[in-house]
C-alpha cells in the first residue's frame, strides 16, 4: 500500500515540476540505497515523509527523518489517520489523510508548497494522444474555485487540441 501512495505522490509532485526521491528510487543500481538516500537528502530542500500506520514505525523512515532533521530540511509530514508521529517531528503539524481521501492530502501539500515557492509550470500527459505538454500552473484562485464547486480544471492539449479535465488537487487528467 505504501508504495502505491508514494508513487501517486511522486507523480503529482512531478506534474508541478518537483522531482522526488521516490521517483528516483529505482535508478542507479550500482549505488547502495544508503548512498541514494544520502544523496537525495543532501540535494533536497524538503522531506515529505509518508507516515502510514505501518510506515510510521519503520526504522528506515525514522532514520530518513533523522537525517532530514540533521540537515535542517523543511519537513512536511503526510500522516494516515491512526499513525503515530515519530518523536523528532512530533511537534509538527502533519497533513492528515484517510487512504480513501488521499488526493485531498496531496492537494493540501501542493497548496503548501505553492505558498512557499515560485511554482510556475505544470506537466500534463494528454489522455487522448499521450503527449506530455508543459503549461503555466493554474492560478491558485482558480484551483480553489474548482475545489469549492467540486469541479475540474479545464485545459486543451497543445498537440491534438482535445479538451482535458484535471483534478484540482493533484492536477492528474481525468480519463
């Protein structure tokens, strides 16, 4: 379950131009996991630990949090309902989620990152032609309005000109 959630998170962050360690996990088979984690942390600005009920007790998750804490990285935890916060970050305000509403937590994370940075670009793979296009990230006011109405964001593929509806939380195309 954790791998599926981590992959969904990595894909959503990738759509807004944020590279994640989870997306790099399978790369560099000649480098040990310890070295990949260390390299990723030293070249990051933020750690988003995915704290599921089982994952929050994981020794490696706690070690990664410790390394991020030691490197003074921003830590924004995503915490499944019922999961415990590791002691190094128990004073932080996590983004809580239920697995059935995980996209809402991803949306909150993206909103938080937008508030802290200058995100400008969105990468979308067209569900009709499969081409990946890059466009300006939808203004937050429009995202908020779509969320309020329970609707979608609308765009047009620059290749095939078909309309694309995007989930305003994760920016994933609706198929």
